[in-house]
């Protein structure tokens, strides 16, 4: 495809070029990108359970869909902070890390009209330069911020819905965190923070245990955010500690009452909790290795159910594709 401006003159955020870059790495190494990075990067760093969104041939997209824990992203930030060194091993050449994390092009705001100062500081090799240090910015609010001047790595995994939230997170780091870096430790503050962290959890759906009777409904999937096929029969059965939602012919998901029920119905971990809000059953089903959640509602009187994403995954709304392991989120693409 022709360039819209002379090569090297305008920064354009473009996924297709990163897809091509992933294929170039595979051609040079003779190995799939995930296998190559497992051997050369992730396993030496002690990072396990790495998942990639893939097409039907098994190729990883390369430009999105790498699923890592918060701790793993923090480890990657630490690797960059230390110039590619991990413990006693130089996993990435220091010269390359220094090259990759300095500006090579003047960046322009990917969301025209928004105030996003940390996306206007230049672009390195697949890395954004910031007002302080540099950062990686993933879909739905995943952040890896590295500030060498303060020997600092900040990582956020979240489920944000708008691009402006990315700048809000970075503003909070600069305005609230950096000013406190050099202050003396306070045992009272440390304990207050530890207590807050211990108490953090996803909010449970509010309501009662409701009627302890089986309920049957049919899915209305007219919304574009729907996660399962229209007309799917949903059977909600009470259990000793919650319910079991049976989506006929597709998948069964245990749902906790006042607690998160753990399961892996098709290989990937799911957490679900629900409650009766009056005459309507409401449950949240989290695919926890992603930023995505499905809200299930069942209305027995109408015989209708809805299963809709709070944020629709980039690779499409079919819930079953996101529950299976290994991931193959675009089987329609060769």
C-alpha cells in the first residue's frame, strides 16, 4: 500500500506493520514468535502462562493479544529499566534497549482532539516516549511505565473503556506518585497501603439468593455486544453455594452466591458471581486473564436472558473463542 506521506516524516500508529514485523522475526529465526520469545525471554525471566491471540494457522497476531499477568508486565518493565539485563544474564543487548527507548519520530496524537501529552513526546521502537521516561500502552488500559530517573516501574492492568483513561493514569503517576518517591518511609502509611491492597476485590452483584428453583430462558442476542448466539437456551440451576448456568450445547459456568466461583469450562480461567435483583437474576462472568467481563441477566417471567460484554474484545464477541485454551480468537483468518 502506498504511504500517505514521505517515508520517515510522519508517525502513524499502524498495526499492520507490526504484524509484518512479527512475520519477519519468524522468517529470520525459523520459529513461531511465541516459541521464540518463550525460549529467549519469558522462561529465563520466570514468566509462565503466556497466551497469545491467534488465527487458524496458529500464527500470533504480534500487534495485540499478548495475555500476561501484572507481575509479568512489571518484570518486562524492569528488564528495560536494567538495559536488557535480568539477574546475571543479558537477555537483550543494552545498545538495542537504549536505541528502542529513545525517540525516532515526532509522534502525533492517535486520538485527534484529545489532550494526551504523553503520546506527543515521540515514538521509539514499538515504545511511546513520555514526559518522564517511556511507556507501553495496551488495549483497554494496560500500562507499563518506566522512569529511569527515579529507578521506577509502574504497571497497571485494568478494563478501561476510553482512550482518555490512558492519559489519566499517566497524569496520576506524574502528579501523585513521583512527588512522593524520595520521601522517607512511614510505617503507618505502609500498613495503610497494605490493608487497602488486601481489601481490594471486584464488586459482587448485589441482591439475594432468590428462589431456589430452576429457571429457563432464551438468549436475546440482538445487541452487538452479545456474547453468545441468539436463541440459546439458558438453564439456571441452584446449587449448594450458588448456581450453575447451562448454555445449552455450548458451555456450563458455575456462579457463586456472595462469592466468586472458579472454573475453567473450556480451558481458560473464569470467575463468576451472581444474585437476584428483585425478579431478575444478574451475574458477572470474568475471563480473568483478559480485561473482559460478560454481564448475564435472566428474566424468568419474560423467559428472556441477555449475555453482553462490558467491553467487547478486539477479536470479536464470541465468548466461546475467549474461553478456549489454547487461544484461537480468529479461526476465520488463515
